[in-house]
C-alpha cells in the first residue's frame, strides 16, 4: 500500500512530523525527521516501553536538533539510523519505515 504523507516543504530542515496511518484497520503511528536535506522515517514507539516519543506535537528532536529524543526517558537516537546511543534502551533501535521522495511529496509503502 502506498500512502502520500505530505509535501516535502511541510517539514522544516531540521524538523519532524508525526502521522497516523490506517493499515488494514490498524492505526500505526509514524514520524518523519528532515535533517540535512534527508528524510528518515520510524514507527513512533520507544523500544524501552513502547510509548510515543514526542514531547509536543511533531517535536521529536532534542534541543540542539541533533538527535531524536524520547520525551519519557530522555533516550537519544541517531537520526539516520534510529540507533539508541543514550538512555535505558541504549543499543536498541527504533523501527524504520520505508519512505520515498516522489516529486515534491513524501510517500511510504506501509
């Protein structure tokens, strides 16, 4: 299934945005990070407890906008890989999703 998420201009660089997708009747929460002209997508779930990561709507990045940060445990994840480098889930990874830039749109194949 291919889903158009948004226009690429809808996410600042650096910035992030969350989405709720209906996949065969199941709601899946994902988020996209835009950093250094690259887009990275992940399931919105901390590997430590499964909570959503954002501290405010569409706010997934730390104060310096260098890492994805879990609002519950302050765990830090690399933007390009989703690898946890700090916190109770250090060594774990966020679940990546496949995204693609097509023209001026971001799409996923979930």
